[in-house]
C-alpha cells in the first residue's frame, strides 16, 4: 500500500470507537493513576473514576509512555509509509513530547501535530485528517486538514466546580475565577492551548443557557459538526443536544460522547461540553 498515511491520536480526542474504526484511526490511551494503581484509561470504568473523585481518592493522569507510542507506531507502520500523530495541547499534557521521543526511533516518517486543543475539537480534526489520508492524501495535506479543523473549532465546557481543575493544575487563565461565590457556575473554553474562562452564570441552568447561546453564535451560518460531551451526565448532555439541533440545521454530524477519563479527572463529575467544529 505504497504512499498510505496512517493517522494516530490519543484518547483525549473523545472519539466514539465506531467513528475511529470507520476511518482507520489508531488511538493511544492516556494513563490513569488511581489510588496507587496505574492503568490505561480504557481499563478504568467512568463510574469507578467518578466515585473515586467524589471520595477524594487520589487520582492523577499521565501521558502514554514513549514505549507505548513506539509499539503502536510499529504496528501501524506495517501498512503505512508515513504516520501523522495528532495530540492534545502541549499546554495541557506532555503527550506530544512522549510521541516525539517514539517518532525519533521510527524507520518511517512520523509527523507530530500539537492540536492546541482537546476533546472533540481534536476528535473532529483527526477525522478530517483521516478522510484526507483515506483519499490518498500525502502527509502535508493530512496535516493541513487537521490544523485547519483545529483552528476552526471551539470547545465550551461547563463544570460544577473548578476544584478538579485546580487539583490537576490545568486551570490556566481560569484561575481568576477561583474564590467566586459558590453560586457562580463557570463556562470555560480552550484558548491558546489552555483552559480559560468564557462566561459564568448564577446557577447551573443559567450557565448552561449561556453555553448553548455561545455555541449557536460561534457556529454562524456555515456547515458545522457538533458534539456534546459529558462526564457522568448523559441526561443533561441529551437535553443540550436536543436544544442545539433545531437551532443548528446546518449541522452535518451531531454526536453525544462521554469525555475521555483523562479529561473527566480534571473537569469533574457532572461536567458537560459543546464542540462546534466548522467544516468550511
């Protein structure tokens, strides 16, 4: 299969497995450190993780080891002449660094792309790259497709509390919100590769309404893909998607997905998010 480009990402892309399989995307798993045990996040049920967080059991995350990347790259290299490996923002994780160490040992070119984002903003960028790769695109075209979608995507995140982001050191510019009244519920975004404040409202209902309004505004009139992500909060995610669909008739794809456990550790139980990814 001369000229084939393989696409790799990490589990913070939050890609539903059926979409990843459909487009031939390989996913490397982030690590979860839970109460002294280390496991790939796919091996830790979200219910177990949510309970641990609520019980204040020590939970941290870590990027895949370079050796894990190397094994996956070796596997996909059996049927590829180049690899484009697209990952969570380097300001949120050292995943790109671990991938680069593995890439340096490969016999075929491995191109590491720092998405400067996470969640389904990353996921939709990966799918765009995979479509170009599947159509026979060279590495440069595959990378360009991913970068364009990353830049054209927005993440909006509602959290019940900033405490989990504070614990994990991922709070970034949103640190200014710490210490606000408990009734103030923040809506966050990803800006310049890190978590930043977008808006806030008194009470969860008002904050969620603001998040929906912002998502509709950011979508504009062009074609978009949308995703609603949640961490242990399917009912709220379903309600939000039901509100968005009639207001965004131009949406091409609309999915609900549970966030990666590695993201869930930082946003906390009950969090929901909206991804708006412009396709044009």
